[in-house]
């Protein structure tokens, strides 16, 4: 019937996976539309933790089809490892999973190129997850890429060798890195053999037929709005469109089919990797948030940079992504703060603004904060009305600033620790 979109409004890791899992029951299809194994979406179900990288977060729901769309880039090794892990935990995966034939493949040499490119940048490195994402999307837009559907063709090995040779040439342009390609290639081809037996489909036909038949789709964003290739803090971004329009490109869905856009934001802000972060707290408060929020990357384990919520950044993100509703996560992480700050405006060159400047990377802006009372108590309620008054005041402030309703408040990592309004 319609497509609802869920995406991150910050620099990723907003808690998207948890909310998708919570909402999935209302849909017949959950689809990933961009990104790849750079993503790490954490679900806590019955006290058990799962981190999903390529597989959509609806996988624990029996009735659902989980679609990996054409806009996603797939590393067959990671994908098969993920499937093995889920199956070893007693979960049904294969009958619930369909993969677009048009999704692009990450080759072992894409990862080498990612590594070499980052190493060559020194201090200016992006802080990539080194999963080969950038080089794979470069081959896609450069019209050299290999797609999932190609693995079914007789000339696949030939195509692979030709692209690999090209990558090995390119690697010579960078300072030398150490690698042993052969074992990685063997694993890759073994994984490809197994991917051939998965449900590989023409996903654009599938989703449109299902929509016509009255079914509903939840499109699951990876990364976050500020990592979008066009509108994020370029060049410190990922290589795909993480915004709502990415759903059309990455699943084959017409814009007119999109209904609601649920933007997910933490009650504060984090970023992993390099690049500007106006509200960053490079001090004891930042460390306090990191410890309370266990802010370490789900994919790479790197410590996440922490800071206060940033209103100009969120205004920008909600504008570009056409957000209709908000989900606020990790509210509980702020339980012990007597006061909370929020970056309410930026000061750029003597004037106050709530717009992101083009040259945000140059560190030219200062932040004007607003200060709010903390609540200094655990949040153990399941209804919005019973939240402490200071929490309600904080949430109302966010709603007023962004002009959007908060529909979900997450108060812990568990599936049930969520208040739906
Ligand atoms: P995603 O990439 O957006 O799906 O988010 P990640 O899984 O990378 O990071 C979010 C982290 O916060 C995970 O460890 C989640 O288990 C955890 N989490 C999600 N929601 C909450 C919450 O409301 N409170 C707390 N304390 N942790 C949460
Ligand atoms: P989820 O879906 C947080 C960041 C990397 C780096 C930049 C580019 O879990 O929210 P890439 O590997 O894409 O070339 O890295 O983007 N990044 C993420 N940060 N969460 C993610 O995904 C991310 N995926 C990529 O840290 O700064
Ligand atoms: Mg994550």
C-alpha cells in the first residue's frame, strides 16, 4: 500500500536497527536501500545481542520478506558469515531473505583500494570502515562494477579477473600496503558459490507488485543523513545517498509511494570517523556520554566521538529527508546529567545562524547552547504521559525547535524499552 522510510538523522548509529525491529510487525517487507557492511545495526531480543551489517533488521519476524535492494553493496563473505551466525542461533534466514540481482558486489580488491586510499590520505583520512564501500560505489558509477546477477553468468570469472587486474593497477598509484590477496579471494569465491543458492530476485518488480497488492514496506536506512554523499559533511561522508531519495534509487520505488519518514536521532550526538562535528565534547562530559552510552562502533569497535544534540544539524537533516515523525533514542544515557546542553544556533563570522555553512569543514563556527534541566532518575515507564516532567520539557523543546512530533522514545537497548506515542 505504501512505503514508510526510517533513517538516521545524524552521523549514523542512532539506533535505527532497534526501531526497525520494533516496527517490523506492521509491514510485509523490510528493505535495505543503500550502504553495505559499513553498517552495524544492533538488536537486543530476549537479552541476546545481534549486530546486522547487510541483512535488514526485520529478519527476526516470521511473516516478513527482507529485501536487500539494488542500492546496497554486498560483500559475499560478510553476508554469508552473517547468515551462518543467525542460523547457528536457530533463526530461519534464507526463506525470509531476497536479494536484488542489481546490487553491486564488493571485491577483495575493493577493500585493498579502500585501505590504500585511506593510508595515502594520512591526517586527512575519512576514517572509512575499510569495508571497500567507496571503491565499490566508484566502480558502480564508473560503470565497471560487478553485480549479484553477474554471478549467474558464464563469464563471471572472466569479468572478475578483468576488474581485479584493473584494481591491482590502481593500487600501484598509492603508497604500498601489505596484503595477501589469495586467501581472501578463496574465501570470496567460496562465499559466491553459496550466494548463488540464495533467493536472487528482480527486486524492483517484486516490491512494486507487492505494493500494488496492498502490502506495506519499511525502508531501512543505513548510516545517517550527515554521511550522505551529496548533503553530508563532504568529503567526510560515505559513498551513497542515505536520504529519502535513496529509497527510490536503491529499491526501485516511485517517490509517490512514500508515506511517512521516521527520522531517528539520539538524545545527544555521536560520530565515528573523521570530519566536522560542531557540538562535539572533547572533554569529561563527552567521555561521560561515551561510557554511559557504551559509544563504541558496532562494526569496527572504534570509540565514537560524543557531543550534545545539534538543532541546526537536525533542522537540515529533517529538511532534506522530509522527516514527518521523530524517534528519540538513548534518552536513558542522559539520566545522570544534572543539566543538558543543546547546540541551538551556530555563530559564523560574527552572525548567528541555524544553517550549516558550506565550509563547515574549516572549523569556522562556534556553537550557541541552550541549557536544560536534567531529570536525574531512571526512566522505567512505558507511557509517554508518565515520563518525568524534565524529560517531557526536553522532548517538547526538541519538537518545537524542529516542528515535528516525537512518535517514539527509546529508553534502553532492549526491544521492549520503547515508548510509542
Ligand atoms: P544503528 O546503526 O543506527 O542501528 O545503531 P547501532 O546499533 O550502531 O548503535 C546503537 C547502539 O545503542 C547499540 O548498541 C544499541 O543496542 C544501543 N541502543 C539503541 N537504543 C538505545 C537506547 O534507547 N538506550 C541505550 N542505552 N542504548 C540503546
Ligand atoms: P550505521 O548504519 C556510523 C562512517 C565511517 C566513516 C565514513 C565513511 O551503523 O549507522 P565508509 O566505510 O562508508 O567509507 O566510511 O562513514 N560510517 C558510519 N558511521 N554508522 C555507520 O553505519 C557508518 N557507516 C559508515 O566511520 O566516517
Ligand atoms: Mg551502527
